[in-house]
C-alpha cells in the first residue's frame, strides 16, 4: 500500500493536474522564469508530501480527502505548541488560527467542531488544543456525512419511525442549506437522545449509498452498541476520540504522541542556530528585518509555489525550503 500522498495522486490525478495548469497560467510570467518542468515537479512533490494546501482557498483544501487530511496535519504542526503550553482558546480564536492558514475558512465548520467538544452547550467556552483538534478533524474530514447523520437524527428525535425516515444522499445534502444554522433549534432536545440500534440501522442505509467519505462502520457500530440511548453530539465526541478513526484518516498521531514532533523540533533548533550564528545577529534591527522578510514570504495572499520561487531566487537553492516543509 502506498503513502496517502501517492494514493491521492493516483485517484485524483486529473484534479491536481488541472489545478497545476491553472496555477501555471495565472502566474505564467513567474513560473516560466522559474522553469515549467521544475514547477510541475515541485507541485506534485508538494501534493505527495502534503505541503500543498497552505494558504490555498477553502474550495481547494476541501476538494479531496487527501487535501482535507493534509490541512488537518498542517494545522496540528503549526499550532501544537498551544497544546504543549496548555493554553485554552475560544472558538473565535481557533477560527482566527485556521484563517491564518486558509483566509476564507468558514466559521460554520469551526462552530460545528466546537459543538462537538462542548456537547452543544454555549460555544464561547474555552477548549484545549487536543480536544478541539480531534473534533475539528472529524468535522472537517467527514463533514458531508455528519450533516446527513444530523438530518437522520433529527427525524428520529421528532418521532418518525425508521421506515419513514428519509435517508439523505450525497446529492440531496449538497442542495440543503448549512445544517449548523438549524442546530440550535434542537438545543433542548439533544440531551434526550435516540435509540442507538435504530440510528445504526439508518446509518447503515446511509453508508450503502453515500459517495463521500464516512467513518468505518465497525467503529460506529461499536459506539452505538455500548449505550441504551445516544445524542448526536455524544455520538460525534465518541467518534472524534476513536483511535481507529484517527488512524483511518492518517493525519494525526495518537493522542499520547500528539504534542511530540521531533522532526519539527529539529527544524526549529536548526532555525534558531542559523539566526544565532548569522552576521549581525546581535543586532535587534537585523532580527526585526529578518522577521519582516519571513512574514513577507509567508503572506497568505501568495501561492505556495510563488513563495518557493521567491526563496529559490533569494538563496540560489531549494534545500532549506524543502527541509523546512517536510
């Protein structure tokens, strides 16, 4: 079995080829100087290594399962220090962090992830990084499926029998308004829950015809078999904490290893050592100037391949760029 990046290239090659050509045409003058062959090599290398989603638009990062998993991994690696420091953040603060990586990331997805953590209580409470991260992973990676499950859950909650519950299809869900807007309407009823065996039956029917990604059926059945009644958000929280689902997505390590990233620590140590031995490093002015240069290169308005070009032109090699992204 190949790596997730290789599998993504094999199963979505036309999507990535189309995007690569579009990016090339939009920045033709820059990339023809950079070298078209080198551009395509770096584009597909970045897809393989999951570095291709940084600062891209939301429609791109949600377009394939590999893009979604890559964005989840980027979010973790960029902000894991928050978890190491033990800071608690609000939903709005997590939204701001996500929008630093994807400027048009929608607030609704962040709100839905916060509701999983807080069990649909007021979403302005503070959350730990690990709790939010695993809830966000579930919500973002399986968003269409969870929206469909919520429609089924609300039908069962309203008293409909399993025979009259309309199991949504992928197509019908795409035509519905965002589910998050309706969630507060059920706030008082969510705590009641529904019969888990009935919900499992409806979810099985949904999986039979669903075109988007969904969690392994065995995991969902395992959770539903352990309780006499279950609410929508307790079901999602159990899914978010399930090790098999985390492994199936393949973006994050186990929770016990979540804050350990030796590769990233080595890169940070290397960067600090480079700053400490560079000429004029004792000057506060040069440090500020270097920071401004880094911020300029990392502008979310710029395409990742454009920044690579800028870095190649500035130092004549791609070795530092490649090592810092992998």
